[in-house]
């Protein structure tokens, strides 16, 4: 009964807020001063692949069309450094757009970069450093491969999951994803304890999907590109001790600084939702020292974010995103 009342309240509240967003001054208020978009991949969608991973993509056609539509509505494209300057110097602006990518997928260089370069639009790539070193564990793609190629998945503990239909495969992916998220701390032990019934070549998948060191170096030399840190192994940080979290963040920062020859000023939390990041992680971020840190909580950026530089909201950019949704009041509220 308690859950039903909460859900009913949320539905009614979101309905009211949605109607309010149709009023121009309300829309303008909730739009704040800027919007940070979070992307992972710019790539054509692939038949047979599983929806949770395909949702990490937008198509090249969509991205270019979206950029042109934003431009026609007089949005300004800025870097994360410029947003930082705007916030700390209390500069009065509106309709600023920041594009950010998490993880460091190869198509950020091969496809997205060409689009942003064409229109001279700045963007940020938060790099998971073990992926570029080819010793990271891209388990969500490996898990997808296993599920697609089998009608039954058997975990190391003997637990079995039938997955014949596409719907079953998506369901099994999400169930095993939850198990991995509960245990993965950044090394092979936890994954092998779950998936050791399958022959996995982690290096090959990293080479296929993620930026090389050379590509990161090349991108970093272009003024429109900002390289940020995104940990070493992309773990769920709440699973780790203070010392382990510090190591994940600090080592990724120092590795990238050595690679590109300049200071890394910006960080993105892996996963980064309100249940994945807490006081421990924010304390470490402050100790290490970044100009900004972005999270996965939905919402726009407001002037008062100058006091929350380590928890800047972002909005996920997906293929069906509508520009009018930028100012929706319910973003980040419920």
C-alpha cells in the first residue's frame, strides 16, 4: 500500500509538472543556465544486440540532426572548462550545452569526433584507463556476447538462466548484470568467480571497442576536446574501500596526465547515480582535486551549482530525446 501511494503521488506530480512545462516562463526557469548531456557511443544500431547495451548509442544521423536543431534554437555549445568558468565567476548566461562521453569508446574518435569537428563543437571524453591499456574488463559487452550465443547461461555457482527468446535474453542480461554489480571491484577475480564457464578474451574486446593510447593523445591535441578521468577499471565505487576508491581515481588521473602531458581537471563517476556515489567518494574527489565532477543524476545546471562542482547533473542523450525536454520541470526532481 505504501509503495502504491508513493507511485501514485509521483505519477500525479509528474503530470502536473509536465503541464507546467508547457508554460514558457516555467520552462525557461527549469532550463537553468546549461545542460550537460551524457553519451557513451555514436554508432549505428545493430540487429540482434541487446537493448541495455544498444541504449548506450545514438546514431550519427541523430547526433548531427540534434546539433543542428540546437543551433537553430540559439543554444551555445561550450566546453566543460567554460562551464566551470561560468559557474565560479557567476557569469549570467542561458542555453549553454556541454557534450560529454563516458568510458572512452573508439567510435568517439572514429565517428563522433568528425561530427563535432565539422561544426567546431567542444566535447569531453571521460576515459576509463584500463580499457585503453587493453587490460580492462568490459563485462557488459562480454556478458551480451555470452547471452546472445547461448540458449542457457550457467554461472560459476551453478545458477542457470534460460534465454531462448530475445525478451528472455534481455531479462537474463539484467539479472546477471545485477549480480556482477554487487561483486565487481575492478579485478578479474570477481568476474571469473561468476563467468568462468566461458572462455573470455578481455584484451580483444577492449581493442575492438575502446580508444587506443594513440587516439587519446591525438584527440587531446585538438582544442575542442577535453580528456577527463573515469577511474582505472570502471567499478561500482560503493563496493570498494576508501583506499581502493582513492587508488581508482588518483591512478586514472595520473595515467592520463602522463599520457597527454597536461593536467586532468575533470572527473566522471562510473554509474554515478545517487545509490552509487556517496560521502566517501565525494571526500576523495575533494582530496585529489578536480575542477568539476559529473554524476548521473538527471537535471540541468543552475547558478547555484557553483557550490556543487563535484556533483554536476547530466541528462542522458538517447535517440528519442526531444529538445523541448531540456526544460521539463520533472528532470532531476523525482
